[in-house]
C-alpha cells in the first residue's frame, strides 16, 4: 500500500521510501515508532473530533490546549 498517512505507515513492520519514481530505501519500523504510533493516533482522534465540531457548525470557543493535552 502506498500512503502519506503516518498512522498507516507506522502500522506496518516496514515502509518503502519512493524517490524520483523508484524505491529509495526500505525502513524497518522501530519499537520507538510503534510506541509513538499510539500518541499520534490520540492526536488524530482529537483532530477528527475538532473537525466534526466545525462541520456541525459548532464554535471552538474552548481551551484547545486542554482539549489536546487532557
């Protein structure tokens, strides 16, 4: 699968870097990247909720720092 989505890219054990139309390198996903994946997923979930608020016509008159870091 080709993707620019960091969540999908980090879910695999390896990822391919394409450059100038060819394979530039193959990267093995490290244990630290796997741990960081859960943090990225939490932020992604928060962004999805924020987008949903805006699409529903809601305002974002609340503390975003608390929203993201609580």
